[in-house]
C-alpha cells in the first residue's frame, strides 16, 4: 500500500467504516512522516504488518528513475519495522518495496512511496487549487512503473488490472505524463514494444521484465487486447509532440505502418462488415472473455465492436497523418486523414443509439 502522510489522520479521517478496524495494518502498510522531501532529508518510514509478527524484511528504495539507492534488512517487533532513509537520487516518486525474503525474490510483499521534490513551483496563494495540482501531479507520477529488461531500466504504466512488471501495457495516461517525465523515460517502453514486433506487424501486449516467471512460462504473449497497434501509434505521437524528437519518431514510422496494416486487415482484429476494429466479448478492454473466461482467443470467442476501439482507430489515423506530414509524406498523410473521417462516421453510425454511445455492439451471437 502507498504510504500516507499522517498515520493518525488517515485512521481518524479516511478509514472506511465498512472496513474492519486496522485491516490495512494487519496485511502490511507503509507510513511516512511526510509525503514530500527535499534532497538529503531524512525520511522516517514505518512498515506495519501486525499479521506478520516478529520477522525480518528487506526494504529497498528506488529513486525517480527506478534505480535502487537504499537497501536494508530490518527486524520487525510485534509486526512493526522502522528505518530511516537519506533521500537522494533522481527527483520524483520514490518507491519503497518490502520483501519477505532476503535472498533473490522477484515479487515485493508490499510497496509504498514518497516524493522527492527539487524544483521551482508556482503557488495560487494557498488556495484549494494548489492542493488539487499537487495531488494531480503526485497521482500521475504514481502511474509510472520502472523495471529492468535485459539489464536496462524501462518505464512501464502502472494499472490496476495490469500484470506486475508487464512492460507492454498501453500508456493511456501519456496525454498528461508527457509533461512530467524525461524523454528517456517516455521513449523506453515504446522502443521495447516495437523492438519485438512480429513479422505480421502485430505487437505483444505482455512483455515481462527480468526475473518474472512469465505467463505459463512465456515471457512475451499476445492476449485478446485489440489496442496495441493503434495505442502504440497514439503514444509515439504524444511523445514526439512533447519532445520534438522527429528523428526518433521517424525511426519508428515503418514499424507503426506495419502495425497499422495488421490492425486494419487481420481477421483477428478487423471487421470487414463494419470497417472497424473488433475484439472478443470481454467485460473490459481486455480481461477475460465471456463464456470460458479465457484471456486468449479461441474457438469460443464471440466478437464485438467496442466503443473504446471505435474512438482509438480514428485517433490513431489522425496521429499518423500528423507524423507523416512532419516527414514530408503529404499524400500518405492525406490518406490517413480521409480514413479517420470515414472511420468516425462508421463508428458513430454503429455505436450511437440516439441517446448515448453503447459500450459495444455484438458481431457474433
């Protein structure tokens, strides 16, 4: 659990009555004496896990670039372990991970966080707007999930239903985080994603970090997600606009075009009937399919056109048009603009029911 600024305030003000008293401390929660620190401040951290009794934990702290800079084994007394960290390294969200075992272990038992802030900031004279923007900034910082891949740090996207250390998950929050992260952070996941593109142009939606046991032993898979190719294009465009690195974008143009070709022609993704992307019927953008609960396409898959893909397809086409224009490929750019316009009309005609947009429309019964 993420550390909270004030342990007693949290217990008194923010605990939910329906939650059993002290439920979080029973399973493990970090407390920090402050939420934000300046460089070289001393952060006093308490890890409370009443259900764990008296045992040792290994605590590792990672800086804003995902690099570990503190590691210490601490013995808990009556379920409470305390330690002090001299805050340093790269500013941003610093993650604290607790491991049950002191030997090699991939999965942390619990995680917490605090912020190292070393920057000039603006103030709205102490109004609620200051609190809102601080909360918004910290929330977006918390979306980044650093991990090692082949010994190199890669920044992935943290999401509640994403598998731990999966570096191929689409970065849906890049619209905002492009203004908070360094160019290297922004580029790392996309470079990894396209470096493993399949010959048919498709992309993996699971690429696991170093040490991960994989999905039934496989370290790269494609489940039933339908937004990797279009989402990758949108993400590259967002990073290009934020960094101005046209050369970097140009190096990914041909892989993006191959991905686009796959998304708009593969029988696994493309509905010839509707001229839109299709996907197996799931309760969310991916998860598991209705019927047999499989995460992979199979003979039981029943396809739908989902609203999310109806939005993302023309958005990706617009992104391609903007990037191709910047590369002087004007005729190709115009073709993508025409596609975007026609795709929006098709999506609106299919998904708008006269009052609202439907979540999805069934293709198969």
